[in-house]
């Protein structure tokens, strides 16, 4: 699977607010990526989610 590349992308005004719980370790890593790439935390989260959805194998039998 190809690696995710964090990009400086445009903001999307079509958003929905939702609360999620993530581990402290995951939060720290995402925050580090955001700071390193001069992006918002939400921008990085959205890129990670979109990458995951685009690379999801929906045919797996679990």
C-alpha cells in the first residue's frame, strides 16, 4: 500500500462537527504532523480519514 503524503490542501466549507475519542499517543502524532506541515489538526485528520477510505478493502471477510 502506498504511504500517505500530508499535503497543504484547500479548506472545505462543507463540514460537520463530530466529537471522537483518540488515544493520547495518536493525538500527539497527529499534532506533530500538523505542526511539521504548518496545517491545522483538522486538516491532517481529514487527510488521514480520506486516505483510509480511499484505500479500504471492502471485500475482506472479518
